[in-house]
C-alpha cells in the first residue's frame, strides 16, 4: 500500500503510518526536509495532490495549523497564515482515495477523532484532531495527564504540573512559567529521535498515526 503524506514536515506522521503497515510512503512539503526518513518531494502540497493524488492508495494531510493554534496569541506571532483545511479537503475528495486530515484543536474539521499522547502510553500532552473519509475509532483509554508529562510548545519543552518558575521578562516585570527541560525529554516523550528542536515543535508523535493508520489499512484491505 502506498501512502501520500502532504505537508509532511520532518516525518512524524509518516513514521507512524509505516509502522502501521504502509510499505511505501511519499512525503511532500514546500520546504526542504533534510531529516525526512522516506522518499521526499519538495513541492506545493495542494498542487501535488491535484496532479498525483489518484496514484496512491491513501492520503494523509496536515495543513498549516497556525491560524487555529493558541500559539497565534503569542507576541510577534504571524497573523497571515491561510486556512488550508477546506481547500485540502476538497482536493482529497476529488482524488477519490481514502484520506485523513490532521490538525490542532479548534481547526474546522468535521466530526474529528481527538488523540492525546497520554492515551497511547506516551508522556506527552498534545491533543490533535483527525478527520477522515472512513469511520475512525477513538482510543479506548481516557487522557491520563500525570505529573512529569511534558508539553512541547513552540521551541520549548516544559514539564506539566511542575509548579511555576519565576523569571524576569525583557520589560523588567516578574513573570511565571512552567519548568523548561532539555530537548531530549521531548524526544523521549514523543517517541521521536531524529528531529531538531524546530521540527519537534511541529511534529505529531508516530504513535498517533500508527493508531489511525491501522484503521485506514484495515478499511483498504477489507
């Protein structure tokens, strides 16, 4: 089975689908991805799926999420990120292949399944939503948020429930934030060991798409 991964980044989703059983994966991203672990095409994802989507057994897409992320409220965050969820969905439907769209909470997905890393045995709190052309089941476990879990926010890895660290901001005011830890804590928590800090901040843990991918593969082979 061949899977096309659109807006693939450094390949967190692709690795999950490969572990689920997809033998061949092609990643497409408009930016070069030197650490992407499978065959890679640098191209506009929407143009590529319009031309080649029908050549694959299934398609995954993770269109840019900054328009919906709470990170858009951070000072100096860019406010010009387009909403590509609708155009992506239209092209996936036109391709006529089973598909999955992943995005952050708050994105305009239709009846999505929500997955947190703690439901899959990971020590990361990262909620992501998955819409699909097939019926998807949710993980049977509830979220299990525990002290010692981490969250990867921007380029920072922070301990959850660690108490607040007092620090002095650039304007001289005292502020509070979670305790920050080295990047290897984020690598361990997300099950990713090949990405740098910037790539990790945008990544989906492979366990998420391994869970989704098994359902997608089952639908393809039924």
